[in-house]
C-alpha cells in the first residue's frame, strides 16, 4: 500500500450465485464501486441480502469477483489473493473458536497458523489481554465464556498478528450493550493508536454512526455513501417525536404510523415516546388523526433515520408498499388480567454454580414481557425453564395453568418457541418444514393445510414455498421460524433473541407482527440485546449474575436508572440498562456494610 493510497479500491464489482432451488442467478453485487481511505473506520450497512458479507469476502481474497477490479492495500486481489491475506485479518460472523481449548490455547493456535514468532507473541498478547480484559481468564475453556467474552476472544485471535487492514463482519451480533460498548472501545483504540484501517459490517446503525464513512448497500447495489452526517441529511427536517395518549403503549401508536405508509417513512418507540419520519408532502390532517391529539416535536435526524429514508424511497420506486402485518392467531379467550405465567423463587443450579437465584415474576395474558441482561446473566437459563426445556432446581413455575415441575409436556402443547439459532431443517423446503412441524404439534389433514396456508399468507412466504429453508435470506428464515412456532395457535409465544443480526427494516416488520399478535391475545415472552426493543414490551425484567436487578414497565425501569435525578432528564433503554447493571456490579464489589 502506498502512503496515501486507499485501503480498498473497487470498480464495477459484480458477483453472482446460482441457487440450487431455482437455478436462477442471484446478483449479490451488481456494479459496486468504492474507495475506502487508509487509517479510517468504515461501515457497510444495508438490509439482509444487500451484499455486505460478499463484499467483505471479496476484500479478504476468499472469493473472486465475476467482473470488475478490486485492489486491497494496493494489491490486485484476483491476481494475488495470498499477498492480501498475508497483510489483513478477517473476523467472519461465525468465528471459529475451539470450545474445548482455553483462551490461551486458542490464541496460541491462531498465532501458530499465522506464523507469529515467540518474541512477537509476548508483546502482542500483553496488548490484547489489556484491551480485551481477558487476562484473568486465560485458563478458562472458550466454551465456558459468555457471548461477549467469546466475541472479544475472537477479535483477539484475529489480531494475534498486526494487520494493515481489519475486516469485521457483524462482530457484535448477539452481544449485550455492555460488551458491545467494550468491543467498540477496542476497535476505536486500534484505529486511534495504531492507525489501523478497519471495515465493519453492522446491523446496528448507532455503531455505524461512530465511523468516519458509511456505505449503504441494497440488493447488491451501492445506494449511498458519505460521512454519517451526509447519510443523516436524507431525513433532515422530517423527524419528529410524540408521546402516545395516556395509558397507550408506544407500540400501538407506532403501529398506526407504520400502517400509514403514504404519510410515514418510519416509526419506532423511543424512551416512552414514538420517534417518526414523515414523508415530504404528508397530509397534516391525516397525521393529526394518527397521533390522536399528541403534539409532535421536531428532532434532529439520526443515521438510522437517513438509512430508513433511503431504503423506503428505494422500495417505493421498485414496487408498491406491502400490506401491514396482521395477527396470525385468533384472539385468545379469557380475562386479559389473567396470570398465564407465574414464577416464584425460581432457582437453577449447575453443580455448585447458581445460574438463576430466587427469581420471581408473573406475566398476564396478551402481555409482551421482556427478559434482558448481559451475556451470562442467567436470562437464557430462565427462558429455557419457562419453555419447559430445562427443569428448575427449586421454586414454583406455572405456565398456561400447568405446573412445569411436574407436567412439562402438557404445557408444551400450549406454547410456541422460536430459538435464537435457526432451528429448522435447512435441506427441507419451506412447505416441508411447515408440514413436519405441524405434524409434530398434532395438526393433521385439512386442519394442517388450512394453518399452513394461513401462516404462508401472513408471513408472505408463498413465493418461497419450494425453496430450501437453508438458502433463504436471514429475514425470510426468521419469518419461517415464526410461522412454524405459530402453526398450532399457541397461547404463549417464547422468542429467544429473534432479531439478532436483523437489519432495521426486518426488525420493524417483526415487531409490527408481534404487536398484532399481542393485540389478538397471544402472550409474548422475549429475550433481546436490542435495547430499543425493550420499549415495545409492557414490562421487562433485567437480570445479572442470576439475580433480578429491575422489573417493571419501561418507564419504571428508566426511572429506577435515573435514581431520583431531577431536571426532567430523559434516557433511553440502553442507557438505563447499562446504568442499572453497572451500579449493581459496583455494589457487589464493595465490602459488606459499605455504601455506593
């Protein structure tokens, strides 16, 4: 690389793949040209299937473009991919840690693979352990690390040598806000101290806001590029915030706004209010009706606002707006105040380790209830006990009127479950997956066919009916998982980080469906690392180290985080989450009898 040359220079890049299901070529990249300056932090953003991962793999020399020219660090990647790979480090979405090896053994393995000398290792390891705070855990098996610590170890293994360019493919997917913040501090430190060139793809637009340059991709094409401020300007003068009427959850106002596609670009709950983007020339009278008398205050645009404006504008040019999501189950019978999940003094031990310690809460019919916590906090263990997938060590647990300590199988017929990892059969088609799981839920004959037809329509999967599910884009796989979990019309739906890695467009669509389901009487229990998603919940619980730190409505939890601070200060849920967890950890470290 020359002193002043770009880290990456691409011209008219094309990459096509042929799907086995349709034999038709898919254009992963279609004429992309870009220049990425050296020594900067650059973001690639875009919806599922935009081409972000394909572009990174081309840069890493793991794929070859069908057309166009790509130079990385001044080297023609197609002509000499090995020369590029000798000077870069690449961390894919699923980084290959070895769970049975310790932290130190994983580092040594990657240092061996990259030919890092013993002398180089000493200095490099010390630097990496300082940056990642993993020095205390060098003897711990990687499989016993929390999700956030695994990502930090993956980054450390990627950096065992000093690269000239670092490529990161969604490094914070499935990572809690505290660990996400720590990972970004590490990346920023590398850019500031070592003048390292870093290119990162991300589904979090607040992360892209930290970068000096942002490239927005859609369907293999470059939609826009520029500094974050330039992307934000696409929504300049169009962003507002409004509080819903007294007693109305923000998600219901959001749903009304999202459904008014002729006047609204986007809407999302934020700090107990609704942040929305109006279309230029929107009907003022129609907006007043949608806001139900609420006053809309103008606010500065965020990067996500510019991103959503770009995508919605492009969507409108390509096709007519889609139909809003509607409820996929019939309204559940019963009193909306009826308690359908009751947890008292719930405990789960693994040997001497207490994963969940004396947890208590209840969930009402039709409620959206969120389980939040850092990686390793105990929320997934709690979640698995609620689903009947893991027996409790102690306490009481009733779900859908059934005591789970004695009759887990009876409760499973009344609940639906969508796991964090895509758990369907990738070699089966959409139709075959639905038929198989429908049969597993006891649906037969005409009833099964009716339910399959219903969920296909509701989740817009009819065109993908004969596609192998493993070849579907991430957003469609999520839809299929949801459709499968709802085939038997469960009373309670459990969702384990269902939007992990999903882009903002897919998350809006997902939550519009969840809002409709809850309105129809289905009870929703969800874990998530997107703190904005906690704003959709009626109530949330925050756990850490197996203990409940906070429980209540989003407004009550934000108030707890403020701890009586005056002045009308407003914070979002991510700030509240970090504040509550950090305060609890500080208190836990203090000697008995000391005060915070």
